[in-house]
C-alpha cells in the first residue's frame, strides 16, 4: 500500500486538497483531526497534559490556546508535549492503516501539517506540497476568526518556508488557480503514483532497500 504524504503551510488550501483526494476514493488520515479527538472532553491526552502543564485544560478538555501559550518559545516544553501526544496519535494511525488495508486500498494519503518539520517524509512513498501565492495565503488566514498578523507571523516562523517545501516535494499542487485546476492536479498525482514507470523513487523504498 503506497503512502502519500500531504503537507503545506497554513492557508495554502491543504484541507480542501485533502478532501479532493478523499473524493477520488483514497483513504485520508487527518493528523489535525486525530489531535482534536484526543483533546476533547474525555480524550486520551487530557489528563497527561494537565499533569505536565497545569492549567491547560478547561471543563475536562484541553484548552488549545492555553497549551500553545504554555509551550510557546520553550523547546523543552515542546519536547514534553510531543512525548505525550505523538504516541497517542501513533495509535490512531495504526487503526487507520488497518482499516485501509481491510478495505483493499492501494494507496493512502496522510495529511500532516508538520510533515517535514518532524521528519515524517522519510516514511512516505512521495510527498505532495500544497501551495499558493503568499498574498493569497495571508488573505485566507487573516479572514479566519481571531487571527491576527502577529499570530500568523508566529505560526509561519515555526513552519518550514513554503519555498523549501516546494523544493523538496515530489509533487506541488497550486491552489491559487481555482478548485477545478487543483482537482486536475490531484487526479494527475494519483495517476502518476499508480504508474510504476512514472512514480518517483521514494525515501521509504531507499530506507527499506
């Protein structure tokens, strides 16, 4: 089963692109949704995060803004956060793979915002980066409720620059040209991945060889 990593900076249209892969019949693992699931009331991350960072939960759920403030600019705190969250997310990913294999899927998409930042590209057969012009990116993000230019700049500082992601990608999907153009690019990525003659040599294959 082929693993296609999907990533891109904030505001680039990654969620819309992920939906297009799903509409094309591919199982899509949503890392953000997996995190949200363990942060809700009764979620698996609530108690360990409150123990590690007192005051980051409210009404039995993780307060994401309080958690962000607790780890902001603190590498040691971020490492503690990752040590708690990553194993829990790993369990949900294992379930996803089992369900995809049971369905007979030949390829899955892993929608992971910080794929390059965490080194996850080494486990993929190919990586798709979703991109758009910087002015469109800022316009999209600043239209979100509660978003400010300062907060956007802080988020972008913690993400690999778009230009570097594009340079490292096997495929780049441009979302600045409209939905239909993006959908055609998604279809082409799937066609190339299913064609052994055109499929890029993957880090995963190199690692396993």
